[in-house]
């Protein structure tokens, strides 16, 4: 039986998502469609489409709409239909990276929105989740980027409390953290680039 399996529904970039394959029987087709690999692929694909749409709203500074799509993306990665495929937080590696990427974009949208200190804190929490995933996966270039994003958080936080005479020490501490995270980001990036150069 020649059968086309649509593994991702409509693709945001217009790429083909239907694959043809020969199957011995309809039972084999059913196994393919309902396999853990296919389910992971479909949910990851749909999650990333939501992220791409969210990014468009974010670039247009419609942060609330962007965050709705980022939340939809997270829902795809944690839906009941795939939760049994994972043991605790031990995700399929590509899906795990996908979750880190969503956390990063969600967190940055909150930092860019910057409507309040609570908004900044929420963004920081998402970035922390993202950097934990990148550290688990040893993605040093992404870790460096996340460190610079955390530096931005402390800089924005310092700006929020600047001029408050009751928070002078906190203001100085946040500026210190901003500088430290940025230096750490550059250090990790340089080490990563030196490692890449050594492979050539």
C-alpha cells in the first residue's frame, strides 16, 4: 500500500510535510501514524510553528499575542497524548531543545515588554528554565546567548528601580550582576569559538 503520512499538518514556511511510503498492510500504516516518534515529531513541529508566529507578533511589539502563541507552543510539548512517552523530565533530545527555545523566546518577549518589575521577574524565570536545558544539552553557544539575555534582565531591572533612594544598594547590585553575566557570556563564547577553531 502506498500511503502518505502528514507528519506536521500545515507548515508555516510552506514546506512539504506529507511523506509517501510503501506499507505491507493498513496495520503497518496505523503503527507508523501512532508511533511515539511520529507523535513527538508532530507535536514538536506544531510547537515550532506557534513559536514562529509568536515571533512575528513579538517583532511587531504585540507582546500579549506573542505570548499566547508561545504558551500554545508549550502546550504542544506537554500535551497528554505525548506525556506518557517521557519519563519525568527526560524528554526526547530534539523536543527538549524545542522547549528550551520556547522558554527563551517567551522570556525575551517579557523582557522586551517590560511593563513592570513583575513582568521582568517572569521573563527571568523563563530564561532560567531555558539556560538549564541548554546546559543539560551542552549547547555552549546557546548558553552564551542566554547569559547575555540574563545580563539584559539585570540591566532593565536596575533601570526600573533607578532613582528610588530606598533601593540604592539593590540598584548597584543589579548593575554588578548585569556586568558579571555579560562577562560570563563573552567568556563562554570565546571558549566555544576556540574549541571550534581547534577542530579545523
